[in-house]
């Protein structure tokens, strides 16, 4: 029997939060697990999740994902009443949690979800330790992005 590589037809990325990069200076990124229900996993496999308006809150020594919208599939079970925006617990080690609690309380940082992806068959959430951008910072980053695009265009032409 010939051994061949398994080819994946889709990417591991489930959802990205592009708004987070525009609104915040992301200084550090962490990977954490999620506590999900069965219908939520099926919806994630179908790509029916939005992280745009979500955030991470630290309560009673635990991390929670608030505001993430996971749309239930129409074929969801009849005995389950799905709540698309329920609060989901994040799985982090005690050392990571205590470090994050210290930085968010003392240094004025916030936690924002940046991406959701599959890793070894499990859904993972990438959260960023971030500080909010001011209006002039947003304008400067937009200007830099446009300049990079124009520079690439110029190099391509001549």
C-alpha cells in the first residue's frame, strides 16, 4: 500500500477579527481553548461565527468570551434551544490567567479575540493583549497601509 499525504481542502482558520487590528495595538497574542456545546462545534465547522463585536472578560479568576456570535444550523436538534451569543468559558493555565489579570488591572490593557482556528481537531481562540488606539494612531496606521500598497504598485510597474 502506498502512503500518501493527506490533503486538506480547507484552511484551519475559522474566523478572523480584522477590526481588532484597526482598533487596538496588539502587543502579545495567546492561544486558548473554548468550552463549546455540540451544536456550536457543528456551526464552527460550517464557518458560521463572527468575532467582530466580541471581547474577553476576566471574572473570578476565569476568562470568558462575551459577544461572539455562533449562528445555529437549521438542522440543530429539537431538544436544544441554541443561544447564539452565550458567554463561553476560555481555557487558560493558572499562570497565564494570573499574568493576564495583573496586566489588565494595573497596566490598562484589554483582551480582544483576534482569530479562531482548528488545531488537532480542537477549536482554539487567539486572544491579544492590547491597548486601544487613539484617532491619530488609526489615521497613521491607515496612511502607512496605503503607502505600502502604493509602493508595491510602483515597484510592480517600473
